[in-house]
């Protein structure tokens, strides 16, 4: 299993790599990947970090768990590989962007283009067993990704945090809302979005307006 993390993240998260929980996490993930099918592929586990260096982060979107069906997960929350039909939550994200900014719905569901512009697409748990949602939760990933959010909140300012749904919104306590923009809403899944609160939240235009006010290049959603 070939797993590497981008140098700037490796430098700022070095203390976490030396903690006992992380050693246990690595052992668990290695066992899982050697004994059964897991997602994303090993070289894409840290894609969120590898495509978005620490000092380039403009926006953070927090998900919970990778997709657990074949050819979906690519190490970026809500994103699926090119050629894969976008799941319902991602379709609703695209619909809100269309309504908010007038952008056409993309031809594919890969959000790599966002990551490369400075959007950290961070799942709280970075791996999963095939066909078994949440199967790698509570093995240490959440401690690591919370530490990443805390590090960003401590060392960086003027970042937009998009917290969708109860799980992501629970991370607001890790973020200084005076030094950053924290946008919260219901989750874009059909069950939540259709009850109201997702469509028309204007998170994408509000994000770009905030970045523009800080003199930061906007995201091409």
C-alpha cells in the first residue's frame, strides 16, 4: 500500500504521526487493505491533502466517510471519479451551485478541480471497507482529521468552512469564527435537502464574496 502525504502537511502534522493512536491506526489500515477490498486506493487515501497544500487552503468542506462502492471514492469528500454517476448529494450540490451562481451542472462528479484551487475536501474518516459504510470509523481517523482542522484554525486565517449536516456542524467548535467564515446548513442528501435549508443557502456565492473581500482569489465552482 503506497501512502504518502504532501510535504507541507507532513511538516505541520508531524506530532500526530508520532502519537500512539496513529501507530494503531496505521496497523489497522494496513491489515484491512491486505485482507479485504477497501476504498479509496492506497495512493489516494491522502488525496485531500496532496491536492491542496496546507498554505494553499482557502475553503474547507467536511464529509464523514468515503464512498464504499467500486470506482467511486478518490480521497475527496463528496467527489467521485470521472465517468462515475454523481451520487444524489453531489447532484444537489451541483444544483445549488447552478441556482446560486448560474453555473451549468458539470459533466462529471470529480471535484479535483476544486481541490487544486484550494478547497480541502476532507472526510473525517479517510478509508472504508467495500460495501460497509462507516466500517473504519472510531479507529483513529477522526482524531487525526480533527487535529488537521485544529492546526488550520490555529495557524491560518480567513478560511471559509462549509459545514453541512449535523456531523460536520459539530466541528464548528474547533474553528475560530471570528477569524474565519463558518457557513452551516443541512446536509445536501435528498432526505435532508428536500426538507428545506439546503437549496438557496448561497454558500458558494457567500464564500466567494468573503474571499474577494479578503483579497483572495475566488473559487471557480
